[in-house]
């Protein structure tokens, strides 16, 4: 074992923001901590985050942002129709402001506390350098604290004796090892790459009509291990959905064709019909839910040359991440469209007429023509009689060329699996706490109703990861008597 100890107060499974927060919080209280991470580098999907939710933070105070914990709690619960665990939501909301300060103390920098969608509270705390920078800083602090972090080491199962968790069995260097601990914190990141579970719990076929983004080898290991020792199952099938495209190796994330497809212009389903108020594009959960109604896994964004000229002149209305805010001009859009068409992309199509476009995207030409004519009539009237879209976003589709881009149902992660309480303690099938076992982040349930709470609490996913980790660390310390 190269001098490594096989005993600890706290074992943490996973090294994303939730796992690192749990480990550091426990270590700061005097606990001996071991982190197991099955990947060769720390962070997981946390490397891709850009910001996180908080309320009543010092940054908000400095900016005269008066949004309160009470308001955030009520909005969160209303969004979930009170299907979320109110005590857990309250604990998360209350911890969120101090967590920003705690991260700043570790050296994490935040560039702003902002709003990143229309008419929403300014809860989004932007991480300078993004998640990769934050993970690098926290991993460095882990090293400074002397926390034993074992990369490339997969935990196989939990140890349990006398009704209590007593450690883990892991595989290290092709050898099975036993680690004794009083506490185990499960922070393994959900099951986004588990095809069987995705099909069973959500009804979708992974990589066919539902595409994971930014997830690698997330098979639900932690959830499975918790279930094996009697944890109650809760919240399976809830996904962090949105709509994105085009996708594939020829299209990097945040390509400029995607800039156009996510604008609130005309969207149609595979039958050639409008299916929503395209103004929901500003709210990821809403647009993800709308797209996910179509089991083929995609819809189309329809636009023309006049839309492209508008975006080149005025910029986008819906920004793409922090670095491309509203007003950004997709200056390379025509080059990217032409390149996609020249290589025969099966996601990007162009035509000189709607009839020709309909044939290329395989929809009924009469249906598409009727849809566009009806939509254009709403644009001329300044009133969307079908879905009541804001008249500001009513732009007619009349000028050749006409474009159709396939836009897929994608997701950033899975929510839930392990039932917990407001202290992040794992609950068994009889409603009792399993002593010594905690679950956080994407493995834990209770924070969401049937959808990610995006509009009421921007950054809640990454925020819950960090805050649930800190809550677990604090309660683990109490449990081990530190």
C-alpha cells in the first residue's frame, strides 16, 4: 500500500465539487479523510460548471442584491409544486451564501453575482476560470491538508456491520482492499452513462434519443452500493434536460450554428408543426421538457437568411454561456453552415424553397408550408395566437435560403437515486437513518420535483453539489465526535 493507511474517520466516494467539499469540511474539523476517485483526474462533470447558486452572499450584498433566503426557498418550493423535500431545500438555501465565502477562503474567485435569464433573481455566482479552475484550486487545498486522495481507484461496495456503515471495499492496482471508516459519503455523480437505468427509469434510449453531455463512466456506482445496504430509492428518472444542436464530432460545443438554433425563432417537430412558445429558450428546463416530449429525440430549428442577417447586425437574444452573452454576433455562422453542408451533415440542411427543405428534413411539405404561413401571419399581426410568444421575438421566415437544423434532447446529469434527509443522511426503506452513510450531489434525491429548478434558482445544480457536500461534512464530524 506504499505507506497508505486503510483506516479513516471519513471516506468520500468521488472527487467532484460535492465530494471535495465534503472531504475538506470534514478535514477542517479534524477528521482523517480518504477520497476515492475512479477516474485518473479529479473533478468529473464539475470541471465544466460556470457558476453556482447562492443567496444572501457577501457578493450579493456588495451589489445591493436584496433577494432573500425566504424568497429563494418559497420560489424553489413553488417551482417543484412542493414535491421537493422542504427541509432539505431550506438547508441548502441557508448554506448557500456561506459556501461562497468558504470557497473564496480556499482561493476560488468569483467574477460576478448575476442573472443569466430574463426576469430571474441574481443568484448565479460566476466562477472565474470555470469549474476546471475551481477543481484545481480545491484539489491543491486537499493536498495541503494532507487528505489522502486515491485516483484511479474504484470503490466496489460498502461495509456494514451492526446496522452501521464501517467502511468500503475498493479496487486499487487490481487488488481488492478493505478500508475501515466510521463514515462514507457517496458523491459518485449519478448514472448518466448507465443505458439500462436510463431506459428503465426515464424511458429513453441513451445516445439514440437522449444525449449525455459532459459525462464519462457515470454508471450509478454509489447509488447501487447504497441500495445494496438498504437505502431507499427515490427520484430516479429526473434529468437535467435541455435542447442543443447540432451535435457530433464535427460540431464542437457552443458552435455558432447552435447560436442560431437556440434563438426564439421558429421551432418544429418531426411532423413539421410548431410545438411551443420558442421564447422558453431562455429557460433550460422548460425547453428541455418541451423537446423531450418527442421520443425520436430531436426537433428542428427553422430560419432563413433574414434571421442570419438580424443576428449578424443585432446579435443574439439568447446568450450561449457566460462568454457569449446577449448581443454576441455569430460572425462565422455562414462559414460554419457552408462547411456543414459541404460535408453532407445529417443535422444541417439548406434549400431555396420550403418544399425543398421539407424533403431534405423528411417532413410533409404541405404541413411545413402551412406551419410557416401561419407563423408568418402571427409575425405580421404582432400576436402569436397559438402559443402567445412575446411579439418581440416574432420574426417571419420568408427569405431564401431556408435552413433546418436538427436539435436534440440532451442532458447534463441525473438527479436522485438515494433518499436523504436535510442532514444528507441516507434513509433506509423503513424511513430510518443508516448510521454513518451520507449522499450528496447527483446521487442524492429530494431537491427536485419532476424538473431541475432553473428559473427560480439559477445555478442550483452545482450549488446543491457544493452545499450538500459541506452539509455532509459538517454532520459527519458530529457523527464521529469531532
